[in-house]
C-alpha cells in the first residue's frame, strides 16, 4: 500500500470514513469554509481560479501543486486545518498539502455533479457522508 493510500484511509472498504484521512481533511476544509461554494470562492480569490473552475465544471480537472494549494489555504485563513491534520497524522504539512492537491479536485468535482457549487444553505449544508465512495474511486476505481 502506498503512503498516499494509507493517508486516504486505506483500511479495506472503510477508506475515507475516518476523520484522520485525507478525505476527512478535505471534508473538514469544505465544512470550515462554509460548504463547497465557500471553499471554491476562497480558493478562487487566492489564485486558483482557473483550476477551481475546472473542478466544479464538467471537463477535466486542472491540477494544482501542494505549494499552490498551501499558499491559497494559508492566505484564505485555512492553514490551521492543514497544520492540525499534519499533527494528527504525524507528517509534515507539505505531505498533507501534496495529498490534498490530489484529493481536493476530485472531492469538489464529486460534490458538483451538475457543474456548479451548491449555494451555502442549499441541501442542509455539507456533511462528510457526501464524500462517501470517493476514496474507492481515488484508490483504483473500486467503489
């Protein structure tokens, strides 16, 4: 199992269910930003506009580096979420950011199937269950 798989929470079929996984960290970022729309707006304001639009839209997701994501999250006031996750996982924050740069585009894409972010109050807000099944897709297509 690769290190990324283990960060994704790769303990069998429950991958992504634990708050210590990258999926959980992505979910935490979305929650603390006020939902998908809050997170995408914040990332767009801090330099990732084109990439974020591709995640929300129906085309291919543009990649971002861990450094780019870290800069945007830090500037948007979300750096503490990354620091806390790194501490819980026992890794350097750059490892978390590199993993999130792989997971977050898929998470946003997964949560915006119709090509637009749901409004902040729409659907009763975000919960981690909305990302169920994403870990399977990321880890080789077994859902």
